[in-house]
C-alpha cells in the first residue's frame, strides 16, 4: 500500500466533499451546537431510555418450572370464584360480571338484574336465600 505524502491531500479531499455535498459537510459540528440543542438532546435521550425500559418491562421473561413465561402474564390476577355462589368458572362473560358486579353471570341474572341499586349499596343474599 502506497502512502500519500502530498501535504495538500486533505485540503483537496475537503474541497471535493464540499463541492459534492455542500459547505456544511466539512464544517465542525460544534460550530452549530448550542446550549438549547444540548438540552433538547438530553430530553430526547431521557425519553428514549424511558421507552426502552418500558419495552424491556413488557417483554421480560421469568422462568417458571423450567419454562420462560412473560412477566406481564404472571402479574394478572383473575378472580375465578364467585363470592356469592362460590362457583369456579373460566367463562369470559363471568369476567365482565366479576369486574362490574363482583359476581358470576348466573348470580347476576338471579340476584342483581333489575336490582342494581340495592346490589351497589352492599346487599348480598344470605346463605338461606341461596
């Protein structure tokens, strides 16, 4: 490999770059950097780090009995037992009634439907009524 010993080589390269890409291409980047741009850059960097942390948290896996499971799946708690009739259910409709009325669909039809005000005030059927 032949080394270039021409002292004006760098000057010619800079001129060629300036001719092809414009004068800004050969300027020192510090020339355009200000304190305001520095603050904007730091804010953008902070937001990027927050997004990366949120993504890592969403996709984090935990080993459970030799199998990696998404952490967000383990944090969800579903109440599958109706506190009124104590029935266990995997029915998706029961999830809706559990969230809104704290009972399964069957109990909602039997005890809540048409009497929502009484149910929301705290009334629940006694063991004899069940």
